[in-house]
């Protein structure tokens, strides 16, 4: 019995003397060097008492050391639980309580805030910074790494939390087979080989940066220009060294805003891929006019990894997300059954990429994952006459801004606690840079004034910055239907041009 994901992605690095990672400072790491870091991380996890099936939570900065922890967790047969580095200790509390990780890794600057939480939930805490320093680096010193733990395809490899509109975050359980099958499908569809150099400026606590970009590059045997984040100067400087780039729409709008981004600078890139948020048709067109290349847009979600993609060869249509991936089935459903040709329906998908269910939420799993394997995404779509899928909306009120999923109920609960605020409604509005931007509509208590600026400032330190509304207005009342439900569609219509002038 083997460990499919570790054996496919990381075991080959032991004999790989050629480069694997190129860093922003010019340093380069070979596959063999990274494999050495993985072995040291496995020894550290073993000394920390991590056993197969244990959760390992990480809230650390993107770095080669962070990549090694991901690999080592898989090698130990444990379950990787990445957390957004922007989350506050208040937000992390829920995840640690729910998942009860054996070990939590954080940046040294966060240790004081997380230590009481780990102690309360019975887990250990260790630190690791972007340079690979911290208490975790001291664990396992002088110890041989333990052997790789055998795993089956149905064994859990990771849990990724995706918030729900009820306010409770859901831990999507992803198996070895989920992740490996999806990486194989994408690598083949997008023609990745060991000659590719991927410009990687995405975070690795997210499906896009970790399970799409990183896994595809590792599986293909290529290299990665492994940047800590999207810095326009670094991206433009290093772009001529790359053959492929993956990003969120924000990356592409920022490139287009910079006159240094020219067709000549982009000429060595064979494919630009976009996802995690809607790409505006005008961005697609401007990019084509500037570079002569069409961005390849795809569609996925935390529970399924990637579901569809525009073709590598063929028409990459603006506003469309292409066709179902090899091995993935897709259908559109209504309350009456399958949607009629060309009609809008709820997107459902089935395949090896579909998750195993929600951690500790059997009822929620039963609601969204049918017994025959079809997953109800909650997204609304239509299929055009040539088979391209178009995402037209969402059943729920989720906002996708800069590639991050944001749910209004969490923000509304905090805004409603603010001075003078009676109630609030949070919506997503079209934004040329972020795809969507979070926007708040506030209603004041009778006889009290509400300062929208102060209301937004009250969220600082309580919510990750990407969740905080970019603007707010004060109104006398929210629009409601006969049943008293707030009509968010009407609010989106009223303020649709707020960020798009």
C-alpha cells in the first residue's frame, strides 16, 4: 500500500537535482533540497506526536518551509488544515474548536493570541516563520524522519473551511483521490510538462494556490517562481522567466493598469489562467488587446476543486467557464428536474474530485451531497448552444472578492453591534479590480445618527481585512418582500455602479 498523493507529488523530489523553487530574492532550491526540508518537517511532526488521521492546522506565511509542512503532513498520513493568514485569533477560535488539531503552527507573532486556544482544545502549538525559524524548526533535530505512512485513495488528506450563510463555517473533507485526480486532469488539460515554469504569486492556504497551482506544478515536474504574494514589481521582473501563470482577476487588472506590462513582457507565457472570482468581460478583452493572448478562465470551489475549464485549444470565451473536466460530470437542475436547454439551473457536479462531506456536519453533508454522488453547488448557471457553462449567480449571498469567499451574515452580525446601527445588509457589487467588492447598507436606530466610516472602522481587528466592506451607505429602511425578507437583489441593482463608473 502506498501514499498516493505524497508518492506522486513529493517522493520524486528525493532524486531531483534540478531546480524546483525560484524565490523573489534570487535564491533557488532544487528538488533534493526541498525534500530534505520535508524530511526534517516529518521528524518534527513525529516528535510533536502527530499520528495518522490527526489534523495539523497551519497559519503561516507562504515559504519553502510552509510547502515542506504540507508535504510532511501528507507523508505522516495526517490531515492538512490551512488557515488564512489574515484571520484574527477570534476567527481562528472556531476552526480549532471544531477540528481539534493535534498541532497548530503559526507565525511567532501570533503565538501569544493562539496559545490559550490550543491549550483549551488540547492541542500543541509551535511557531514557524517565513525564513523557516521558530520552535517547530527545533523539533526533531537529530532524529531520522519516520517512514511515509501508507494511505488509501479514500483517506482524508486535507480539510478546508468554507463559510456558510448560516454563520457556521463548514470543513470540506478532501481525500487523497480528490486532490490527485483533479491535479492529473488539470495538468493534462492545460498541457503542463517538466519544461514549465509556473509564476506562483497565489496564497497557499486556499484551493487555488495549493491544490491547483502547486499540485499541478509538482505533478508535472516543472518549476515554480514561488513569490510570497502578488507584488507587481516582482511579477513583472520575473515574468520573462515563466511559461505559465495562475491568478485571480485582481492580478490581471493590476497588470493591465501598469504600462510596463506589454505583449513583449508576456510573450514567454504560454497560458494565463484565472479563477476564484468572476473575470469581467472587459478585463478579458483588454488583456487580449494588450498581449494578443486570451486568459483561460475556469470554475471550481473548495468542496470540489476544479469542475470546468475553458479549452486550451479553442475559443476561450469571456464570461464563460468552459466545459466539465475529464472525469467530472455536470448538470443543471431546477425544482422540477433537469433545466431545459439554455435555461438557468443550479449547478451540480459528480466525480472523483467531489469531497467526502463536511467535518462534523452529517446533516449539512446530506443536504448538499446526494446519495448518488451529485454535489449541489448552490451556484446558478446556464449552458449555451455550444456547451459552454456560464455562471449567472448564486443561490446564496456569498461574495467572492479578490478570490476569497465572503459570507455577509458574519459581517452583518458585527456591524449590527455598532453604535446607532439598527440593522445592516452586506452585498457584493461589481468591482473592476476585485471582481466583486463587499458593500454595506446600514439602517440607523430611530433618533440616532450612524457614521458609516466609524461603522467600518469598528471591524478592524475583528475581521480579516479582505472581509471588511470597502464602502457603506446609510438608508432609512431596507427593501423587503411581503414575508419581511430583505431584498438583496434590489440593493445590488440600486448600487450596481458604485465601484464601476
